[in-house]
C-alpha cells in the first residue's frame, strides 16, 4: 500500500481506493482458442472445470444435487507456483468473463465490513465475473475473533453474487471454520499436485522455447532432477540458469549449468575452496554413501555426487528419484539406513576416525530406524506394534523399542562396513576421482561401478540379500 496517501475511516471506500489498497487486478476476457488446452498438468482438476464450463455455457444458472441448488465456488489448494491462478484465469476466459484478482495478504491491511462493502461495489460495477482471492492462508494468521468474521464476509460476498464464480486459493493446508466449506459456503475443494515426469518434461520444453540451449540437452534427465518442482519453480530455475550461463560467457544452456544452478538454489552457493585434507575426507565420506547405497539398497540409482563447500554442506550425494514409487518396502528402509551410514563407515575404514560431518546422516538413519521399529511393525522380533511418545504407551514398551532401534543401527553399521570392505577398491577409485574433479555425474559414477561388471553383479546380488 502506498505510504503517501491516507484514507478516511469515516467514509466508504471509493472503487479506486479499494483497487489501490488491495492492489486489485481486473482483467477482461481474452480471445483464445482453448485456454485449458494450454495448461500442462492437473488433468483431473482441468477436466472437472471443463464440465462446469460446458454446463454453464449451455445456459444453466445453477446445479441441483440431492435437492440442493447452488452455484459452484471453489477452494484451490496447492503449493505456490503450481498453477492455481493460471487455471482460474483459464476458467474465466473459457467462460468469456472478466476476472477480479485480490491478494489476501493485502486484505489484512483492512478486512473491515467497510472494505468488504467496497469489494462488493467493485464486483457490482464489473458485472458478472470471476473473482479470485489469492493465498487466503494469510487469514489464518488472525485470531479466531478476527479471522472468523473475515471468512464470514467472504462467504456472504459469494452468496450476494450468485451469477458470478468465486475462487479462493491457498498454498498450504489451512483450518477453515466449519461454515466456510458447507451448504452456504464454498462447495468444492480442488487439490493441485506437482507435475509428474512427463508433465515436467513438457513444461521444460515449453519454457526452453524462450531460451537458447545446446542441441543435445538431456531434457528427460532435467525433468528427473526437478522432482517436486512446480511449473513456476521450473520456469524460474531455467531463467536463473540462463543468467548463470550469460555470467559464464556462454550463449546456450547446458545440463551442467542447469544442474549447478539448481544445487546453488537448493543447498547454497559455493563458499570457498576446501583444504586438500578436507576435500579427501569429504570425498571418501560421499563415496561411502554411493557404495553403500549401490550395493546395499534395492533399485538404488545415483544422479550426482559432489565435494563442494556450499552454504549448507561440504558434500552431497544425490540419488535419482523414482517418481512412480509411492510406497516404501522393508528392504527399501534397510537400504536407506545403510546408505545413510555409508559415509561414517567409509571414514572409519580409510582414516580410522570419524568427522563431525556424520551428524545429519545419523539423524536420518535414526529417524528411519524409528519408523522401521515403532511405526511400521517391520522388526520380526519386536512385532507388529505401533509406539510413539503418547502417554498411552508404557515406559517398558518404549524402552524395548529404543533397544531394538539401537540393535538395528549397530547391525546395519556392521553390514555397511562389510559392504565397503568387499568393494574397497571401488570405494578408493571413486573417492580419488571425486576429490580430483569435485563433481561426478551418473555416467562417470556408473563407469567406475561397472568397471568389473561380472564381479560387480555377483557381489551386488549377494550383498542385497542381507536384510
């Protein structure tokens, strides 16, 4: 809100004042062949809204379900940049209606009845339209005493204009008053999911049309790297990558530049070059993770390993994510613990000591062991028991669970040490190559792991049977 202007609290807001305070955007309908067709991802949401468009463009004024008549309104739930606003814009254009966009964080400057009267006048002046209140999770910052009247006014505003379509969006799960999603409130919640591998690949190809890139750019590989990214995240990352390419004096995007930019954004930029001794310690630590994961975990895939002093780490081992995997097996969990302990075990084997770099690994291994023993009933001797810190569980049961967790971690540490000893030559070659190059990608790592393919396959098969 501009600081050079004050608004009298005793008078109703003018339309211009409402627009200025809330930074309202009113966009007219735009001509286009098919707006929904241009959206990548969230097919179920788009298909549902297409049905609504077809129904209402055919002349329906409302929908009747089980004797109740209502005009549809929507709560859109999904992380920032996932396409909630884009989808609402598409709906408005398919309906050939203007759209009013209001940011809920701006509404917190004045959420009085006077402000809502101003918004009501704005909608009335616009005529039949689509109204979007963006990111209403900000309203949850208010106490119930203040927040509930805001939700009440939102619902009343929606009900005052039965011919218009109301959307509210939120980037995180929020607890709403019971009336907000009910018979008189917003009737439909639509959840937006991050794009799957094929959708991410389509988004990357679409955004790359705006940027120059090398001819052999591995787009499917980039799509795997961008696991969990929203469409907005992907676009921003590619733009930042091109800026980095320009800084480096390159005219085209390469996989390495995109990958390096992503790592800098997620884990911090490079801080300084490490001393040779620290590089060697870290290289063996990270190589230990790779060897323990590859030979001790089913279906382990590695994407990249690096020894770089970043803001939040000295080294990183990045497994390749399998998007299709929705559940975790007993063998997966044991493999993840071995992978976590690989760095510590490698340090002990090579240097006969351990560094403080093992702390996060031990936290992760302990958390997985807790799930294995206490949450998922996977330990055969402890049995199918669920245990947490709730007072309903006895102290003796919790104590037994703690002992079982410790026994599991010690056993898997011994197994991991044995794996690394069996593949010590590969561990050394991988670590020394990593120390020399700082970063190794999948192809370089697999070349070392597969150097003696027959021996590797037999050892890997034998090792993975240990659970």
